[in-house]
């Protein structure tokens, strides 16, 4: 099952939701402002990242700009608590399933959530179109 962590005012979140619906993919949406991420959810997200906390922190957010601490100096528990208390520090949307993670909306990368057989059909169609063009 795909989980979409979002916020209501986020344009990229609306794009991700629309893409999932357009491709008839089942998903559960969680508004991180109404239902803050649990410690286990944050740990699961971090376990799927390549760069750890660097990937999920919204460095451009006002919440980050107003921090009165050095995020690099925080313990993991302090960081997890901070994410729960200040959800606007977290980049959105976060789209994930058991094996894959996408932070932010990227039209190319989101395709990884399509079932393998659908991706194969689309790839075959692209190859067909390319061969006709030559």
C-alpha cells in the first residue's frame, strides 16, 4: 500500500494525489499537520532514504529558518521529537510503500510506484514509438 504524507496547502502534494488517482493506484493519505508522523513512521522514512535526515528536512521552510538549535547537534530522539512537534520542517509530499520512497513530487520518479507489468507495457510502447520514428 502506498502512503502519501501531505499537507493541504502544498501544490506538490496535490500533484502527487492527482497522479496516484489518475493511475488508479490505491493509497492512504495522511495530513502531517492534523496527524503528526509517529516515531516509527519517521524511522521507516529515514530507513528508505539515501542521505538520511538531509532528504526530509525542508531547509527553505520558515520553521527551519527560525530554529534556535543546530540540527546537526541533536540526538536522534531529539530530532524525532522535533519532527513530531514541528511538522513544517518535513519536506512534502512524502510518497512511500514498503520498498520505495519519493520525497517531493517528481513526475519521472513517481513512476516507480506503478506496478511492474504497467511499466513494462509503457516501456514497450515507448520503444515502439521510437522505432516508428526512425
